[in-house]
C-alpha cells in the first residue's frame, strides 16, 4: 500500500483592531483628534466625519473614543513586499478556512482582501482572494507549508489595522491507508451471469478505507513543534474499481471508499464450469489535495493520487450460490428495526433487542432462471432462535443478553438449490455454504447496557451515564475502558472523571468538558467539599456532536477528531488542567488551603486562584499570588517561562508567543487554557491509537457490518 494524505482545512480566525481613523495603519493622537472633533455628531451635522464613527452605528460617541484609547499605540501588520507578483488563489489545493471579524463593529459587513505568502516558496508568489467580514472564507493554496496570511479592509476608509497571522499547520503522509474488505471473502464462490438470469443480482462488494495523516503545528518563532495525526474524512477518499481478470464489470466503478458496489459477472461458456475473477480497487485522493512531492509513484489515470491498492479474488461458477448474509437489530417487543449493526440488549426491559439474519442468493428473477432456493439451514449461530420465510432464509434470535461481551461472532449457513430438467434424473441439486463474521457492538447514546449512576451525580441531579461512558468491570469494548486515566481516582478514593448530560450554564452548551477545581458542581449539600474538588465532568450532549470531519474545537489549535478519538483528546486536555493545578510549584493540591482562605484573607467565599492580589500583599514572593488572574500561580509562571512561555504579567502570554501577535487576546487564550490546549490535546493523546478498541455502532469494529 502507498501512504496518502488528503489535506484538511485549517481554521484561521482573524480579528482586525479598530481605531485607525486616518487610515495610516496605526492608532495615534491624530486618530484621537478626529474622533474628538466629531464628538456627538450624526450624518448631516456640519462637522460630521464618517472616519470618526468607529463602530459603524451612525453616530460618534464616547464608545468611539474608547476604541481609540483601548488600541492607542497599536500598529497594523506591514504589507508583503509590493514588488512580489500577486496572483488570484487557485480553485483547488491546500485549503485554509476561516473568517475575518472587525473589532466592535456593528455596521454592515465589509469587503476584505486576504493575501497569503509561503515562507519556503522559491517563487515568492502572493496569492489573494476577496471576502466579506463575518463570513467564512476558503483560501485554496498550491501546497501545504508555513503560510503567512494578511487581511485588510478595503471597504470603510481607515478604521481597522491590517493583521498578519501565520498558518502553523502542515499536513504530510502518515501511516498507509487501511482498507477493510467487509465482503466478499477471498476465494469465495458465486454464481455467474447465467444464474442471475440477466437480473439485478450479482456479487455484492463492500469495503471501508481510512487514512491517518501526520499533522504538525509550529509556533510563530518556530521553536516548538507539536505532532499528531488526523483522520481523513471518508468523503475525500474514492474507490475506483477495475476488473483485472475474469470479465464482467463493477457498478458503479467510482464510489466513495465506504459503501457497497455490485460486480456483474459474465455468462460462462458451457465448457467452462468456473473461473477466477480478480478485482482491483484503487483508493484515490479526491480532488488532488496533495502536493506534487507527496504523490504516490503509483499514480493513476489523469494524475490522481493512488493512496492505496487492494485486490479481491473470488470464483464464479455455473451454479447458484449464497450471495451474502445480512444482519439487523430489532426492538424485542415490537420487532421494529433499530439498525444493521448487531448489539447487545440493555439492562432495562424496554431496551432489549433481538438480532435478525437473512440470506440472499445469486438467483435472479424466477422468470429468467430455472434455479430455485429449496432450503436454508442455519448451521452456526451463537444464540437460539427461529427460522422463518420461504425456505427458511430469515433467522431471528431470542433476546440478546446485556451481559454478552463485545467481540466478533460467526454465522454459518447451508443452502440447497434445485433445478428441474426435462431428462432423467429430472432434478439436480447444488449445496453451498457461506460464513460471515459480525461484530457485537453497543449503541453509544442509550443509557441501557449497565445501570450505574455513581459517576453521574452532580449539582444537576443523578444520571445514568450512557453506554459510551461506561467502563464496566470485565466487559471491555466501551470507550471508558480504553483509557487508563478514565478510571483514575483522587486522593480521597473518588473517581476523577464523571458524567454530566448538559453544561450547567445555558450560554456554554457547546462545551464538551470542564475541570471543577473547587467542587462547585458537587451534589447539593456537598459543594466545595474536598472529595468533590478537582473532578472532570464530560458533557455527553456536546461531546458526541463532534465527528472526524469537524475539529475538536472551532478554534485555531484543535486537532481533527471524532468518536473515541475525541474523548481521548478531551481527557488529555482536562487532565492537563488538573495536572498543572496539582503541580507543587503551582497551587499544589486541592485541599482547603488552596480553595478557601482563612477569614482574615477574605472569608469562606475567597478563592486563591483567579483572584489576583485581593486580600494579599502585592509582594511577588506571596506563595499564592496570581497577579494576572489567569489561574496560574506567579511562581509557577516564572519557573516555566522558557518551557511553557508563561508570564505572570499577562493571561495571554502563551497565545502571543504562539501566534507572534503581541496583542492577541481571544476568548480561549488565558494561560492555563492554552497550556491545556497545546500540551494536552496535541501531546496528551495520539489520534487513531484507540480505534481498534472501539466497539460502538459506527466505530472501527463496526466496519464489518456496515
């Protein structure tokens, strides 16, 4: 196989600072004078000056004065060398996606020009697009690499400083593409075109391809690089089918690399009882997202990148066969279908399920063939049940116990086919056997397989964590069972990780987890008690909303992940918070002296972190001093300035080092949060390392039933 790396989009969110009234790309006394001269005016007044209306609300007020004061002394980014050639951005390639916002602007969206220059580009070409503020833009570039992106408003005169920001992310070939052939199995036998009688039957083929690419993220000064992997969205991979030998054709011959196609076999001549068929499947990079230097030497027609190649070999014969065995999971009470992936039952009666298996054959329409399916015998199946349907082609099990372990099981079927002929012996029979392997999975979002509310108790109430959260003793396969720290206990013996269905604050419903250092979310009557401090709450409704096609955060630094990988990244992030908190040089613990101070220092409602110098001396030697109120002790910041790029003077220190923007101040940028993002998500968990442990519906092991 060959390594492929279709490129993902990088998020760039640029905010242009306000206050540049005269358009010279800096905020000075001249801008202050323009605003003061037009103070209190509206359009039509004699001294109205639209340059002074910095927020676009149609009047010049103290708010406009405040914008100049806030950004006084700021200077915008210098333009790229004006002598360099400028070209419109290409229509395909490495995608940078993002948006441009205007600081405190309430007026209409404004046009902006976005330019990009790659440092290592020998040609030094500046590529550009025009976009609107407040809307998502996509900037296609010729190659992955270290791009600098500059944005400037071309609408309102002046007002906003130009901004330049680095794209710190680079994608490259990772591990080889993995191709799972769900069915058919190598060497199986199927009926030829004479058996299906020219109908729509044939040989059903299902594969699933996945690709993990290497992604690196580098700070603005280039001193630190974080590496991880990301999973290519399945729609970026295409499967191109070719019949290498044996004849026939595949329909469709080009398909997404997850799904089913149909092989139509030829009619074998009467003197050829069987024939070997070989199909080749090339997994293509959809849209040629790769740099030319990353292309596989096994390039296909038209220069498409062939990321992987697999071959399937089977036999066609002049007699009927079983085509495949299909599965379905049913509600035990109503027989209503719940999906195609076999799962175990829940612990509650209303969550009990049965499984149904059905045989399909290669025989076409009865009017077009003399063959008939006489009988089906279910030879091997783990659970007792009842056959049904004509010739017994359907088998429905009894209720599947909730205690069934997750893993693979086999179903083996014997089929007898019969045909009448006008001469003795007047009837001929053919016997065929098929075996198919299925996974027994679990449904992620139901709260059924194991009832245990011990880790679902908080200020919100008592909840039974759903199946993805369960870490059931002796019952491997659930997500919680895949991570060692998931079952870590604190000093008091309590589990650290707990479940919460939604965020307690209505304005933070998109949050996927939180570190409750103070115990504020403990059950009523136990808030701030020591056993409840330092818990990590995973928020189910938001965590499951992310997929492999969406970043773990809609911010600059998140890595692409979904499912069990997202849980791994979130755990790494939250434990980075906790571990930093417990560092002896930071707050050192979660005991009373670190949460609430004695009465002379502010009373029971006084918390040391995030509280600055309140109740304390302004002496920097104070052991619990947090001057910039970012939750990180000053002593810890001074000791780790070189390794973590912290500063006791500003809560935005890491972000400013990372971006190279001395005025960066975004909503996620306080020191402890950036520390958790960069050292937690990027280095705390590697994407793709746990997928083989995922037995959820639509998880890695479920490829065999989809």
